[in-house]
DNA sequence: CACGGCGATGTAAACGGTTTCATAAAATTG
DNA sequence: CAATTTTATGAAACCGTTTACATCGCCGTG
């Protein structure tokens, strides 16, 4: 395939001129430029991006490291990242499923020289040391990090506040036996949500240590299994807070199978507000977070770090997580209504 | 940051030796290799992948061009691609949202030199010419292409057969007023599914031209809107085939809002078998396709083209789409039972 | 008219690796 | 022990760009 030399030869100029035509149009005489362009088209010349990266040490691409790609949540993040990046002419080098530190490090290594920065979401992987090791060579933006790393940008979702609001909503409706289906142990998102739930309970004078927490892994099946567990208990919890919508959906399925009505027999709250949440039966009350926006913001921070004044500080942003009330929690429980006239409808 | 020269200097060898240590370990003396490795660790040397690509003209990465990333379907494809690629040591350069030919071409251009092949899914974009233009420089594997391109691998889902089976299922249950919510016009997947639906109708002696087809775009909202339309018709269709699950879910939401029961008042079939389909209320009868497997197969074909014997033919695979019966279609309609004793339970 | 400045272009040195070829030392062979 | 093969390494070319610097007319100015 044609290289810049072929084009130069065809146009009767030097390779420098060809390069200038493609980069600094204005440095070269109009007629010459035209001649070069024609030659380039004739040769069907496509510049080699690897060579470009090498000389400019600049790739117009960002690396993205994700834990895994399950479900709409991650895919929305990627969508946000991709859209924002493309908008600024950047490409995305993707790599998912990173468990260990070694894994993350290898992935980062394999990206060196082909990306201008790295966005990482490793809720249960990567230690601070790993991140800082990478940071020595590349700008880094963390998504929902479980820790603070020096000199890295970070965008987080306010998992704690969202979970607290969700739980308080249930408490406000009069529920006291509120179980939770948790996310994977060691996952920072799951962690924040669990803490928010417990904080809400504590705020109402309930003992968080006595709370019923069923383990889960953010997948539908786990929600389903946990649901069967919880709904089989006596006394059965009157409400369940699932750490994400996928598990809430699994729970809804379990309830259906057990003949347990939602919200009459048990109230359900999720987290994420997947697109489908509003179309479920019943429509799911959940905590809305803007995964797409999370991705976009991450790129925005990265762009600031890469293109902005070198000394741009490591910005740290938190995106809100707000409760969206639909129908899966029903109306206030009778007992609660009796206690609090304000809640009467 | 340290380059190969720094390592060479630190180890007291030439850069050739360092390179050999990293690539053909066995060509160099054990002691020397050890010394080099130590020097590399001391310098914290990470090879520059762009430079590597330039000399070897080999990047260990594949480009992936997608229409957009909406919903679990696409994210599952990416997941399959990513997993399989990583398994063979390849990275993924992602780029989505390509509408026009020019768009696709630019994206491909921007990848030249940094990928060893291109996987494209452009259900409504890219013409054959565009694809073949790209094919001149890179191996290409198409996902669910609407056309045949010379010398390109292709993996497709049997949309036609799946849609036909779904529709025949409804016909078999006794339904005759079967409406469809279609996918976006010009989208080849949507197209295949619509054709399958019409073929099934025709096979039962019904006139496909008289079929009620509501337009859609594969999103929940469209399914919801189309659902309101369809359920408001008189006479109301007794069954609806949605071109994908997302729209079926929107439809389910609409039915709920209208007080129309599923499956008693209207039967619903979807397409895709999203993870959540089985947990819906009622569990959704749908056509199962293996999006994850689609991605994996695409990579497998690509690997064969890249690593295999140069003359590897352009393989063309079709993945099955099989009906998964759950509860959203209910039991045979009375009229049908009367007509066909075989259907009586 | 000599000269400084400018606009247009070419030359050549990077960028950071891999790989061919040459070479020297060591090992093997008859 | 000489001849030959093998092993280990280095020198240098090369991959396809960008860009600093040099060159060369040409124009306007004093």
C-alpha cells in the first residue's frame, strides 16, 4: 500500500511537503497542495497511524479498562465514553475482565504508546499502587474508584446517598423489616450501597448489624436466588432493597414464582434505573444514576488532563444518585399511616 | 521514560539483545538474559507498542465498528468479541455510531496501522463498495451484514428463521390477528425479522400485505408507543410479535397501563432473549440468539484470516435463532383448539 | 543595487522498536 | 589440531511518519 513516499513521488515533491499538506495545510502553496491531494487520492493513500503515534507520541486514543461488561450499566458507560471521545476525535481501546493487579498492569502495558490516557473502572481489582504505577506513564481517570489515588481524575456515583435515600423511602413508607440483596464482596459500588442502606437503618434507630443481607453478584440469577431465600423466611421481610436493578428483576421473578405480590406483599427498590425499569410489572422504584453521563464526564476529565494546561489538577467529581419512585413500593403501610398522619394520602 | 536503549545501556548490551530477550528468549545466553531482565525491571521498562506495530506491521488489535451500543444485545456482542480476542492476546479498538459511508471510512482510516483487522456491524450503514475499499487494506469480518462482500468473513444470526418460528408459534396457538412491531427501516436485522414474520403468515395462507406492522426502532419507548397504538385498535390484535425484546418490554408496559392482560388478552413474542426476559412478568416468550457467541465467532473467523494460511477463504457462518417458549403467549386459543384437536392440552 | 526578510520547499534526523547480516568466540568433528 | 559448525552478540538498516533546520528565490526597502 501507498506510503507518504509514494505520494511524494507521484506529486513530485518531498515527503515533508506531503506531510505538511495533511497537517499544516497553510504552510504550503495552494497549487502544490492541490497537486499533492490529487496524488494522494490517486494512490489511495491512508496515513499509517502507528507511525504517526510514534513520531508525535500522541495517539488520539484512550484506553478503557473495565471489570466486565455485564448488563446495561457498563454498556451505557462505554457508550458515554465512546460518544464523548469520538466527539473530540479520540478512539477507544477497550479491555475488560480484569481481576488481579497483574492483569490490570499487563493491560495497561499493552496499551502504552497507543493511548494518550487510561480510564479505569476496577471496582474490585487494582490497588492504589497499581494505579499509581500506571499514573507515572499515563494520565489516569478512575470511574467509581474505591480509593483515592494521587494525581488521578475520578468520577463517582454517589452510591451511599442513593442507597440511603432508597432505604429511607422504604422506612418512610412504614417498613421496618427491610432486607437487602448486596453486590459482590469487595466491590466498591456494592460497598457504598450497603453502607448507605445501613446508615439509613441506623438513622431510624434500627440496628444495622441485625439487618438481613443476602449476598449477590449484580446478576439476575443472584437476585432470583436471593429472592427465593428472602421470600421464604419467616417472618418475611416487608421490603427488599436490591443493590442493582438486575437483581431486583431477578427478585421480581422470584416473587412471581412464589405467588408473592409486589408491592402488596413485599416492596422492592432497585438501583441503576435501567431503561427497562419503568416498563416492568410493576414499574420499578429505583435509584437513577446516569451511567452514560458517567462515561462522558470521565472523558471530559481526561481531555482536560491531556489537552489542558499540563498542571491541571486531579479533578474529583461525584454524580448524584436520586430516587425515582414508581410503583414497586406501593403506598404507606397501615401501621405507618397510623403513626404519621402526614403520610396519609 | 526508559526506552530499549536505556535498558541496553544499563545491562551493557546492544539494543538487539534486549529486543531478543523480550521476543526470542532462547536466542540469548541465559546469564545475559537475566542481566537484561534485571536492567529492564530496574528501569521499569515498558515497550512502546506503537513502535512495535510500526516495525512488525502487526498490532495485536482488532478494530470493531458498531452502529450504536444501545442495549444488552450490542453489549453482549462486544463482550464476546473482547473475551475471545483477549484470550488470543488481542485488544479491541472500538468505534460506534456510524451512520454514513464516509463515517465508516473515516473510522477505518483512523485505525490503519493500529489494527490487524476490522470487524464491522453496520446494519444500516456502509455499502458494499465501502467495505471492499476497506478490505483492500485489512481483513474484514462482517456481523449480520445485509449483503455479501467479496473476500470478507461474515457471521450472521438467522433472523428470518427465528422470526418465522416465532410467528408460526403464534399461528399454531390459534392466533390470526398477529401484529408486528418492526425494527428501524433499512436495518438488515429488522428486515430479516420482518420477512420471517411475513413468510410465516403467507405460509398459513394469510396475506402478508394486510398484516398490521407498527414501526419501531428497537428501543423500549418505541415498543411502548407502538403498543399503545396496537392495543387501541379495534379489533385489537390477539398477538404481537416485537422485533426485539426491548420493544416487547415496552409493549408489556403499555399493556399494563391499558389494563390489557398478557397473555390472556394479547400474546407477546420478542426477539433476542435478553437476560431479563425470563424474569419478566409474565416471562417472555422470545427468540433466543447468542449475541455473545456471535462476537466470539467473529473473532474466531478473524483470527483464522490473520494467523491462518493467507489464502483462508472468506467463511460465512449463520448462527441459529431458536424459539424459547415461556408464558407470554399463554395456551392455545379456544377457536384454535376447536379447529385442531392436536393442540388440545 | 545590496540586503534583510519571508514564503515555499527539501534534507535529514529523530521516534522506539525488530531483524538481517556480519563477526567473534566456543564447541564439535574427523 | 585444523576445519567446520554452532552459539551469542553487535552494527546498522528499516518501518512511515513529523519536524527542526537549511536552502533558495523573490520581494520590498533604504
